[in-house]
């Protein structure tokens, strides 16, 4: 068995030199109603949000995320393709007040269980395009869980300068939830 | 701002092995990303990952969505000894030039508070177990709050990964 450690060879894939951390939000012991990244600089081509989360929803073991831009609540739609461990599913939302992304852990998901998600926001600064999003997210609870691949659209040509994530059914996120925003530069 | 997406280690197999280990992983990053381009030994070589040498307990579980070329379905693994990514497609084996593409995101790997959740995507082209290839999306959990300091990658059914299979691990550092 090769033991690579941190001194392995380096002849393979090039590391993106234009992938930069913009900001990180970590939820403290009091929880947080929502996650917002404001004053996002326009110097990148794409954005990526990476996180782990747990909403305060107590009525179910899973919740969803609600993604909005520039504090606007119109013009969103989304498609959701996923699996719950026994069946595949697909769903869509139109003319919504947010982009629905799957799935978020909740206060009843089990001790220490957090969902994970990676969200890509393409050409966020372009003022000639509606904005398109995709995400891969889910959680597993050793006997139940969901994996989902989502896409979303915001029918607005404005450059995105604020990105907000809310809990779907819950009213906020619990401690240790963390989202990090990254910018990816074009050539 | 400094670049925050850094390569930690990489290797390309010069001989068939049962598993590859990344050890002494620094806790200075926020997330880890592994890109594994893998050729299996024969039918049913599905990728498995395990952390900190914990490869014999029952601390892992996963939920998977997969498409075989004709069927979309979902399946689950509970109380497994290793984290199973991929369910029945396996890595390709029938053609010496054919390798499967596997990308794994291991979120917040170094905190000592939460169980660890990983997201995976796998594409096994023609030549896998089904003969038609398979596409998998998966989420897995390791029911352990320990910071991850080592990662092993192998395939199930006591098979090996073949010459030319490559593995690269990256660290992503949040602000």
C-alpha cells in the first residue's frame, strides 16, 4: 500500500491559482436566522459556496435551503434530481421566491449530523445574462438520507452582489453550521 | 488574496494495489477534494474510502443516486465498515485505457465537533460491471467527530486498483 503523506510526487493535475476565499460564516451557539454574503466583489468570473449545515427545523429530519440574490424575492426557479436511498426522484419549482436546494440536516437528524453542499454560481457578475446555479448536496443518517443534484435560475440580469441562504422550513441554522464563499477568476 | 485551493499530494500507480493512503493530512484546510481516476481489476470494483484507519468498524453509511444508462435508482448502505461510493457499476476494467472519474468532497474534515459528511460523484464508463457504465451521486457519513488526518482509498470485493490509476488530494482553505 503506497504511503503518500504530504511528500508525494507532484506531476499530475494543476491546482487552480485563481480560486480564492472571499468570506466565511460560522454560526455560533445562539444560532443564525440566515447566512448572508454581502458586498461580493465583481472581480471573479464564478462563485462557489461550500458548507455544512443543520437547520433548527424540529418537525422532520430533513430541510431544504433557500437561495436568493441581492435581497430579491422574485424570478426564481429550480430543478431537483435526487435519491433517498430507496427511490430516485425529480421535482421542479417555478416562479418562486427563492431557489430551492436539497438537502439540509435538522435538529432531529441525529446527534452531530450535518449536511454538506457545494453550490456553483456561474457568471454572477455578468449584466447580460440571467443567473444559473447548480449544487450537489445531501446528508446521510445511517438508515435514511438524501443525495441531490439541483439547478436553479434567477431571471435577472443584475450582477450578484449579495447571496443569502435561508433554511426552508426552519427559521434558522444551528451552531457549527458553516458556509464559505469562494471566487474563481477567469483567464 | 492568496490562492486557497492547494494540492496536498498525488500519485499514479505503477503496480496494482488494494488501497492508497494519504497520511499526515494537515488540519489547516477547511475542505478536502479528492480526484481519483481509477481502473478496477474485474467486475464489481466499487470505490471505498475510510478515515483515520477506521476500516473495520460499522461507522459508515451512504445514500446514492445512480444511473446505469437505462435505469435511475437510489440505494443505501448502513453500518458499513468503509464508506461506499458507487453501488454496483464498479470501476471500468475491460479496456486497458479505460478509467473511471471519481471526485469526492470531504467537508469540514478537521473539526472535532461534527460527524463527517462527504459528497461524491463517479462516472464509470463502458466496461464496468454492467457493461454499460454508470453515473453515481452519493453522500456519505462517518459517525465520528475526530479530525480526519488520514484517508485510505480502495475498492470492494477484495479487488485491486490497476496500473495508471491516479489519485490527487487538494485542500481548500476558507478565509
